[in-house]
C-alpha cells in the first residue's frame, strides 16, 4: 500500500486470472470519479441521450431501419410450436 500511496503505483487484484479490482491512490480515485459520471447519472437507454439523433438525417435513419428489417426477414430463426 505504501507504493500506491507514495509512488503512485496501481495494483491489479485478480481472481483466477481475471481482474476484479484495483488498488489506486486516493488522489487517483478522486480524479477518476471527477472524470466519470456516477452510474445513476447515465441515461437508462441510448435513445434517452438528448440530441443524440439530432444531426442524423431522415434518409440515414430510413436506411438503418431498412437494414434492420432485411436482417429480420433473412433470419427465420427456429421453429416454435405454440400448441395451437
């Protein structure tokens, strides 16, 4: 912990080779928290971002919708028995 506090080291904590946490100085933590909004401040849905589609023209959106519908039509999925 002294290396983190005095030398600015970052220590990665792993479980079974997978990073699960990091040990950073209080100064680094404060800087990171100031840069990233709290998760409660983030929009719940990408479409909720104010003005996100403002600069996208109708033709581009129509083309996107066409691609989505073509992909849906091409994917017949699996047979489902509704028991009717």
